[in-house]
């Protein structure tokens, strides 16, 4: 693992055990570097429900195809995730790897194959032997424990420079339940429903259909609002598991239950935390950029404008160079293809108003904006002046480091 991103948290959080979840994360030889963890496994209690969202890429990985085929039945007993190989664009060989992995896990855990979920991340287009993962699972089962979240987070990393996790305690009615999540991602990040990989666990008892509504909404507010390089992965997967083994609480019947609102807010917050950790670890990133778009004709329009700004190489390189070049923001708004009026557009950076109603403000002084650009947390505000639609998106700057990492990725 390379030096941690300058935007990384000081340390991995102390994540609590989640009743009904056992985890292992080991080096089993999938990656050539000795000691680098490369396989994660979770054993889930009987009765665990599951929901998820997956990449909208038209070239999905074999694990994504498998998960899509079984997610509808809504129950899970195992989750197996490898790094080092994406098992994407590997033809029938990739399907065989998934089939053998699922078969072996189901036999070890004595559960139906449809309750085994898999995910993979790494190099695309490299076939591996059928028992690439299956043969390693007995070791993984022996290592299962309630709380090795750091091992799990490390085992799913590729170009990530730090492991990523988060937790929340929240109440459903009078009972306190736990939320714990781990994620990975650094490059190939422009999610079209999720990020590279994210796994969330709770000990609450939640029906799968309710869980699906909650996780989809949370992904739309978090992972679907981040971008590093505008590239959508073949492997994007978000899965959420609810074991029902925590404190007994008032039954959750629908996603709109009043006693379920606090849980959904906590889930949204957890997912935003995890997603922005991915942006903080963007390949070569030195600065985290938050973009707030207001005054658009709709929330969807605001989001598209925000992502147009966030994906602009010219905006991202200006931030990397600490150049307060707001003209590039105007450009990115204009190319978004969304309703905009040049003469109503207002822009701010670091909270300093720059333009108003389509022209530079007479009182604008660049010095405070230039100072803001020297920091690690950059804020861009854009008001379209047409309506009430708003959105927040996150990205990072584009540096020489991004080129270095990706030019050397396979070598």
C-alpha cells in the first residue's frame, strides 16, 4: 500500500461488532505481495435480509450478474469479496469462478447457494482458475470473528491508500441498533448507482423490500453524488444486510414508518461518510471539492450540473493548481445540457461571492478566494437562478499522481 492520501482520516474508526455478523479478512495469495490482504468473508445469521444496488455498466462483472440474479429472494447467509481481480470480461470462465465460489461457500455454511453473495475488484479481463477463491474458503471460515472490520476493509482495497469504514448508533422506537459499513474505491469512480464496493450491516430487523427502498435512496444521496474520474466501474456493488439479532424494536413495515425515519437518516449519513472517504482517496487527490448547486429547475437538473462541474478536467486541474479560475465553472455549467441562463448565474468559491446575475460583482476581490484554494477542502457554490432544485456532489482535484497511478496500474 502506498502512502495514505493527505485527505485520509487520522485512523481507522473503532467499529463495533454487529450481532449476527462474523467477519474475516486475510491474505490468501490472490495478490502477489506477501501479507497484503486480498479476501474478505462475512457469515450472516439465519434470517438475515439483504438488499442492494449494482452498476449500470453494460459490461458488468460475473459477480454482479450473480448477485442481480439472487438479490430478489431477499435473504443472505454469506458474503465473499476478493481484490486483485475483477472477474469482469472473462467470459464463461468468470461464471465458473462464481459458481465454484458459491458452491463451496454454501457447502461450508450449509445454506442454499442463492444465499451466497460475491463481489470482486481489481484488474479487468484476466481469467483465473475455477477454484481461485473456492479453495481458500476453509481458511476464511476458520478465521471468522465478530469484529475484525479493519481486516475486512483492507482485504478489499486495490489502489486505495487507506481502509475505509464508518459506524452509527441509532434508535428504532425505543431500541438502539447498530449500523456498520466498509467500502473501497479510489479510481474508476463515477458511480451510476453505487461505488466500486460498499457493504453495510445492521442488527435491526428489516424486511428486504424496505431495506431495498432505504439503501437505494441512500446510494442516490451518496455514491451517486461522487466522482473521481468520470469512469463507471464494471463492478460497482452496494449490499446491505440486516440480521435482526439486535435489540427487539417496533416492527418496521414500510420505509415510510415514522419510527424508521431516524434509521434512514443515519443510513444516509453513514453512506455519505463512506462515499466521501472514497473521494478523499481519489487517485492522486490532494483536495476534496464540495459542489453545491442551487436554483436549478429540478433536483435532477442540479445534480447533472454539479456532476458536469465535478467531472471537468479543467475545473479539477485548476483546483489542483490552486487557481481561482471561475470561468471554467461557467463553462462546465454551460456544457451540462441542463436549463441555465447566463444572465442569472451566480458563482461563489470558499463562500466568497464572485459573480451575480451573469457578471462579476463590483466588490469581488480574488485574494480571499486564492487563499481558500490553498486549503485541502474546497467549496464551489453555483446558483442557476431558475428554480428551487438543489444538489450537493463531491469530487477531488486532478493531479499528476492520477496519471502515474493509472499508467503503472498493471505493471
